[in-house]
């Protein structure tokens, strides 16, 4: 009986062991499946983090509409890697605050539409004459109201058809109206462009007169390149343009020290490109070493002192972003007082039309300059070259102008072309020289003597580093005033090589 019971228990044991084996396999399969799921989730998370952490383009608002004709003598493709193309991949910060909806954004997109229309009908910038440029303000924005003369080599109807199509694509809020040979483009009820369409010139018709210039001394134009500090190669190419260029350098950039030393060796002026709070913060972060309106006076002074310590050769300071901070009178008063005590000037990049920089600087006794033209809101060589022409017009009209660009290869290529083709009535000058009245050349002053034959005295320095003895006395030895403005004078770099320029047809 016991033997029979053992026989009955054996199948039960076999069934139990078989069940345990199946359970073990199930556990092993479940473990493998869970491991595969975990690996899949980990891969998906890694992919998502890679996408989210990818560095943004240097200029988030750069339009994707620009598609220059492949045969264009001036186009983005003409800028080579040696011109610093890699700077687009190196730079992980926005060069400027992204453009918002408004007349300024619409005006630059209308510029793009006009350029693309010319390319589509087979014409280039030689068919465009800038008759007048005016700076207008709308809310917190400033924009250029332009009067352009365009010589049409082809059919008027085709030009109008292509222009209408490009406006619908690039600036749908713009309206185009005709009055005989004049076109008017308006945005939100404000005119941004007036286009005078002209027939091809003949031997019977004289060429249109150039824009009028102030009598006497040449018009002066200062070029500033913001956001330098990453690409040493770009800065080196910039220093060999053969004209003075102000280097506005980020204080915390990876190569800021090397580029500042390069600028000094090439006799280029250096500005501290000071990050300041934009209205879009925290969506747009101005970066390390920035100033915010929430800071007290001591904190603002500490930021300036720390950032200026990187650039003992700096002659001034201009704002990076800063549409909110430059509207804050309390914060800007601290900045102006600190600059005055150090013998430095302020360049207002005018990221807000409501900036108080000029009025606060005047009250504090700090010299202030203002930006007139942004060169490369559209990173296209033709568009930048046209902006340089507009800056010339402003300089001819007012005697001086300031144009600000950024470290794009297209900007470098446009500057090279402009150097070879610029209006001879416009002189490229150092930024700080604009703080001094233009010297009108005469037979007497050309020799450095007065009418009576005596030697003329040297011009006095506009800003003295000892302007405020009380503040100066509080400055510790390691924070002595920086090099006074206007020094060193611009000298063409001895290592400059002639640049071959392909002129516009």
C-alpha cells in the first residue's frame, strides 16, 4: 500500500517540478521583457534629452525664407569656412533678443521680400539707389522708413507680381499700393517703404543724383561687431578688413581674452558687451554676468567691475539684449555713474526705443552713442550690404552713424565688399572718434597751424578718468580707470593683406 502511494505521489512530484520549471521560464521571460522595456525607455529619454539640449541657432528669428539664387554674385554660399563659419555651431546663446511682431520685424521681412524679388527677376543691388532713410519709433521698437529708387530692366508687371507673392509669404500683414511709378508699403497703417520704379537709363537721361551730404568734413561711419568671444578665426579676419572696427566682446566667452589681445594688437577698440535683462526674460536668458533690474546698486557695480576686469583696454560698454534693463532709470544711473568714474563711454544698442540711456548718461556726465542701423537681422550678404548702404545714407544726412553687426560669415563677406565699394564721401572711423566734433579740413588746419601761423593746440580729452575725485579715491589700485577713450588711435594692421573683392556687376 505504501508502494502504491509512492507511485501516486511520483506523478504529482513530476507535475510540481514541471510547474516550477514553467514558472521559472515565465519569470525569466518577464525579466527579459522588463529589461527590454527599460532599455527602450532609456533610449527614448536619451533621444529626447539630446533634442531638447541641442544649442539654439545664434539668431532665433533668422527667417527660413531666404533662398538666394545660386548664381548671385553675393550670397550666403560665398562665405567660406575660413571666414568663421564654425561660429554658428560654437555659439550656444542668442546674439540678440528674438524679433517680435511689430513694424520693425515687418520692415526687415519686407527688405527680404524686395531682395528676393530682385533676384527672381534677374537683377542685383546695382539697380537700387537709397534716396532717404529715417529712423521712426513705434512703442518700444524702432525701424527704418526707407525711400528706394529701383531701376527695372524687365517688365513692371512681372516685378509687381513677384513682389506681391513675396510680401504674402514674408510679410502677410503688409499692404502694397500704387501711385503711378511709386509703390507704398505699409504695416499696421505705418509706411515702411516707398519704392520709386524707374525705367532703364538712356543716354538722354542723366543718372539720379547721389544723396546730399553735409558740407565740409566727410561723413563718419563707425562699425561695431557684437557678441565676439568665441571664434578667434573670425576675429582675426575681421581685424584684417583694413578699416577700424570696434570689438564688442562677451565677458564670459571661451576665447574673450585671446580676442581682446588680438584686437589690441590690431589697434581695434574694445567694448565690454555687457549682458542685460531683456523683456522676454526668463524665456530668453542674457547669459552669465548679466545685470537685472532686481539687483541693488552694489550688485550692479560688482557685475560691472568683475566683467571689466577681463578687458583693461576697454574704451566703453554696450548692452547685450537689455530691452528691460535699459528702460530702468535706477539701474542705468548706476551703470552711467560707474562708467563716468572710469573714463568710459556707453554705446546704446537700442534694443528698446524707450531706452533711457541717452538721458541718464547726459545727467551723469557720461558720453553716450546710439546705434543707428543693425546690419544683419537677415543673415544674407545682399541684405547686409544694403544695410551698409543705408548706414552710409544716415551718415551723409547727419554727419555720423553707428552700425552694429554680429559674427556671421555673411557679415564679414558684406563688409569686405563694402570696403571696396563704399561711398568715398563716407569715412570709416573709430567708434570713440564720434564723441568728438568732426574736424572740417582747411588749408590751415591741414598743416597743423592756425591762420596766424602758430601751432594749433592738441584737442583735449573729452572724458577725464579723474572726473569725480571722490569716487576715484574709493577705487582700489587693482581697479584703476581703464584706458581713456580715443586711445590707442586706429592704425592699419601691419600684417594686413590685400583682399580680392569680386565687385557687384
